[in-house]
């Protein structure tokens, strides 16, 4: 087998200049647009032993190397809708943690299911395109929650959300919770273990044909921050997600329903998280919408000095905008209204008001 090749789009432009650059053959659409990339980082080799060069897209398009041509095709193709959510603009997944112990908002949606559902409906009004309901904290050091308890937390909330206009994802690692949640009104599986924690979860995804968020994590929440190690976090996370997509598709999970997520903070040091954040556009090479969950996480605190997670909204928004500039399509956030406002202004200012981003 030849040397492995990765392409990381860079030099992304928007609006009228993006259209013109594509017409003139100096840029290619990023995941179907509206952004377009003028160049790409060409990375060859294995994680930890790579050669990197930056090449213009016009040059890359002329290289007769099947792996590069295939990657360019994948990176430029439009992404299909998932559960009715379009990916030609930045989407927001609003976090609805029905847990007593989540790191930044434990108890925020606690109490009666009706109250949690009202809080979730408010997130839709604020601009959430997807609601992510979770009954188990996966913060570093968190204990695994028994299935029965997780079901008791999430199912009543899902039932109380009947008729809500945004699709609901169920944030769980457990097949039984996936199945029950999908019956109770959720339509997307969000699994921080990429269907690997529970031996039954792949089967649950195949049976239900539900779209799935495949997230990378190194280790289990209980111990994942003890000593995370990578030769190259960006490429290893990419390789892992590529393998999980292949395994899910081979098992019968519909490819067009897959979303990928590098899993910020899941078995990663600050250095690993920043390598991922600065290289996010590489994940377009996997041919699926990219989701980012950096909201209020330690990375924001470490860079800014904001020790209280609730004081990390400005830094969380900066992370969203930096990722949006790399074409990331979905943001899992606590602060929906503030993020929507920031994305709307970023979009208008970047495109000169032309077209949605
Ligand atoms: N992060 C958390 C939980 N679920 N799902 C995806 N797809 N991506 C993420 O980055 C992600 C996730 C952890 O954050 P949070 O829900 O705020 O905290 P806790 O696990 O303590 O409930």
C-alpha cells in the first residue's frame, strides 16, 4: 500500500469572492459551499512521521494521484440533510443536560420533565436547530450511570417535548437508551464512544436507521484525562473516525446519516485540543458534516484563565467562529442565543450579506 495522504483545506473565502474564485478555477467549494478553499495542506505519511506541503487547489486538481482526486471529490461534495437539518449554513445543537452533575450546567434542566422540556423549547426559540438531550455526564472523572436511571432521566423529557419543531438527538453510549429514546421522540443518536461502548449499539443504529454522531474519545470518561497520548492527535482522530465510519457502513448504518466529531476534551490535553481546533477542516475529508463541542470546556478555561465554566461564553463563541471559518457545520453549545447572534453577525460580515453560511 502507498503512503497515506490527508488534505486539509485552508484559505477559505466566502460570499461573492468565493463564487468568483470557483468560476475562475482557483478555488473549490468546501463541502458543497458556500465557502470555497484556495489551497490545502497536503500531509503524507503516518501520524508522527509526516511530510507537509501547502498546494493551491488549482495545482492539486491537476495531480494524477487517485488518493488526492478522491479526497478532493469528497471534500467538495455537498452534504445531505440529516433529520431535516441543512448543512449549507452553520447549525446549532442546543445542550439539554438532564443530569445533576454536568460540569457546567448540572441541574439547569433538572426537576420535573415539563420544566426541562420548557427550557429545551426556549433553546429552539433562541435558534437551536437540534436539541441534544443527555442523561449521563461524560465530564472527566464522571461515573457511569445505570441504564435504568438514565432512562428515568431522559424518557419523560423526550415525551414532554412531543411536537417540538427541532429534531432531538439522544446523547448516550447505551443501546437500550438509544432504542427507548428513539421510540419516545428522538431522531438522532449522539454517541461520544462512536458506537463502541455498548456491544449492542451498532445493532441499535442499524435497526433504527437513525442518523448517528460518531465522536472520538480516547479512553473512558472516568480515566480519560489521566495520561492522554498521541503521536499526532489530528491525524489519529481522523484515522479513528474514518475507521468507525467504515465499520458502521459495513454493519448497515446509512452513510448519509453520519456526522463526525473530534471530541474536544475527551482524552486530550490542551495541546491535543488546540491541534484539533486549528486543523478542523481536515475532517471534511471524511465526507460527513462536522460537529464541534467545545462549549465551556477546559480548553476555553486554559487559554483564557476563566476558571468558572459559566464565565466561558465569550471564549466558547470564539471557538465556534474559528471553527465556522474552517467550514464546520454544527456546534453543540450551552449558550444558544449568544452563539446564534455571533454566527449571524460573523456570516453577514464575512459574506457581505450574501447567502447563508
Ligand atoms: N461533549 C459532551 C457531551 N456530549 N457530544 C458530542 N457529540 N460532542 C461533544 O463534544 C460532547 C458530547 C460533554 O459536555 P457537556 O454535555 O457539557 O457536559 P457533561 O458531559 O458533564 O454533561
